[in-house]
C-alpha cells in the first residue's frame, strides 16, 4: 500500500496528463476550424489583404473578405477641389500621350463595402464585368472596366485621365480604368500587387520578371496562373497592360462577390 502523499501525487500526475490531452484536443480543433475556412467570427484576415493600405477596415468570416474604403485617391489630382491638400493643377498629355482635357466632375468620398471570396476558384460559367466598380485597388480607389458605357470604348474618356491616370464619373466617383500611375511609380513598382477584382483574384502591374506584360501573354479574362511574391503556391491573377482591355477582358475568371455603396 502506497503512503497517502504518493497516492495524491499519482492522482495529480493523472489529472495533469488528462488536462494536457484535453488542451491538445482543444487546440487541434481550433486550428482546424481556422484553416478550413468555415464560418468563424474570429477568423484572421490573411496578410495579403493588409496590402490594401487605403482600407478603413478589413475583416473576414473565413469565406469572404470584407473591405471598406472611402474610394478617394491618396495622390494629387486636378479633380480635388482647389484648396484640398491633394489638389494639383495638371495640363499637357495623359495616358498614351493624349492631350489632357478636364471633365466637369470632382472627387468625393464614396464609402464602398467590397465583399470578395477569400478562397477564389475558377467559375464554370464566366460573368461579364458590370459598369461601375469591378474591384478595389490597394489605395482604396475602385477599378472600372474597359467601357465608358454599355459596350462603348473608352476612347472619349482617356483624355480626362489625371496625373494618376484616374478620373471621376458623374457623382464624383473617382476610379481607374488603366494602370494607377501613382501606385506603380511610387508605392509598389510596375510588378507589384495593385488590388483585387470582385472575384477575389489579385491584380498585378504591367511588368513581370523585368519584361512588359502584353495582352498576348494573357488569356481572354486578362490573366494567367503562376507563382507570385504574395502567393508562393501559385495563383490565377490579372495583369494591367497598356492596351485595351487594360485590366479585365471578357469577364471575371472566378465568381464575383459584391460591392455596395
Ligand atoms: Zn471612367
Ligand atoms: Zn503573371
């Protein structure tokens, strides 16, 4: 018969072992919930989305990333009201050497909520991009598609692109149809991650491995798949090129999420 203090010790050892097993089981369960992307109010926002430095908030339920932005550029523009710290006059030529001609709109906050898939996959049926926001750039300004109106080319709009190659639509809705020049010249370089389309796939700049990306390097949706700095396992991604359709081609490669204003 063991002395009573030894029996107590055995009891404590048993309890401690049981506690460790229970704690291990709990932590396994927690990590598997997080990595499987199930609905979980405390799922962590993946690092890559923190590159959207213009966001006022970014959150996730594990299935969708919710990105809130005010939609205004962090660079100088002739479209800011005179007196705004970011107002700067602009003249001469803009995108593709086009003579600049200011449109009558200006820049105002829009407060968008973008909700994009956290784990984007190819859609079996591709959807055309709508007019209006089709994605969000890292400074919070929306991307628009290659049309000025239903199936109308951008030709008549390019002249009104400002020093950042963006412009405001009626309603003072600022946006980019082409390369966001401040982001590629100042913030992340010509090969950097520039944002995401509504289907959750990332958008990269017009240069890759030191060479300009052309439309011939891309598929009908204006993307292709390979390893990138942010996605070492490889991912489908769009590239912005200097020729029409610029950002997206025949529609979303994946299934688009939503945007509300
Ligand atoms: Zn436009
Ligand atoms: Zn690429």
